[in-house]
């Protein structure tokens, strides 16, 4: 039992009820063992699914989200100090759902409401990104953005990454990612409209 491998196998085979959340978190951070993370996550999968279903109102999409959030946790858990895992996981799940609902893919199915300028701008950009005849103009306007705006706008709109994924990929904090995307989106819209009017 003194051998590390034997100890790990022993810990992985314990009933989940015999280890506390903090113990499993510490073990995962130490070993990176996905089995340990799975034991921890399994305790709260129904909670995560319930939150996803509340936001998406689609069973299949909610099931996919449960798996995607598990993948996010494998990265996030290593860099966060967590005192209450259940509460923290609930927040992560809610943020994930909100970010997914703000992507252009969702905007395709949203009813247009002129009272919401943010939705109007997103819908406009969504149309811009999907129209093949405007790709050349889009590339030209992308070059007018700062490197940070180019990177985050590309990840968010073209690669369909959520804010949290962009934070992980770029290393920027959440507020900076939001700022880069919002400013980049605004600058792109101005550039695109200016060129459209000139033509």
C-alpha cells in the first residue's frame, strides 16, 4: 500500500461516499487522473443536467453540455481554489449555458427584437460571417482590428468558442476577453458598413 500506484488504484476504487469533495479535488490536482475527476463529477451530473435543461430546454443539447462541462472542468479545476465545489460547479454550468446561448448559432433561431440592440448587432454579424460573398471584405476588416481583437473575435464567432474556452486558450482574463470581443465586434461592424456604403 506504500507504492504510489497501488495507493492510486486503492483511492480510485473507494466508494465515492468515503472521500470528500476537497479530497477528490486535491487528488485530481496532484495526479491529473480523469477517473478521480469522473468520481467527483458523477455526484453532481444530475444537477448539471438540470441547470442545462433549464436554459436549453432540449434534452440532447443538455446531455452534450454535461459532457462539454466535464471537459472544461479538467482544465479549470487545476487552476482554481475551490471551497464549495457544488456551488462553484453550479456557477460554471450557468456561465457555460449563457455563453452558448449568446453564440451566433443560437441567434439564428432567435426572434428578432429591435428593442435589443445587442441582439440586433449579433444577428447582423452572424449574417455577415455566414455570407460567402462578404468573406473577402470580412478578412480585410479583420486586419484593422488589434491582434487581441482579431484572435478573440475569430475564436468566438468563427470557431464557436465560448468565453471560458477563449480564456483558457489565450490566457486573457474573462473581462479582457469580453472587452476584446465587444470592441472588435463594434469595429468590424463599422468597417463592414462603411465598405458596404462605399460600394
